[in-house]
């Protein structure tokens, strides 16, 4: 399972999301976490493939299943866990 975190330099919400993402990474070493700073060129090339229209965004790839979450702000670690693993 791979979790992509898509962000952009200068995005305050993105910066606010990074500590929770690092805590998630520590709690769940079984999940590969990739953090990617999107440039204008990336948006033109990658965003249509990955799905998000704004940042911060999370893309979960689990085999053939892909889910995308565009956040209106920073997620807490617990919210991120709930989105990745479901309630439990």
C-alpha cells in the first residue's frame, strides 16, 4: 500500500498537514508514504492522472484500487488513519 501526499511550496494547509503525516509514517511503517511537491509542470502532467485538483491531497494506491482525498485543511493523524484503514 502506498500513500502519496501531494503538496505545493507556499501552501499553509500543506505545511500544517506535514506533522500528522510524519506521525502516520512512524505509526504505520507498513505503508509506503511518498511526499511530492507539485510544480506547475507537475500539475499539467501528473494531476490529471492522479486525480486531485488542489492541494493538500492524498492518493492511496492499494493494488489496483486508488482513492483520492482533497483536504480543505490539514488532517490529523487519526483522521488520516480513518481514511486509509477505515473505522476500527
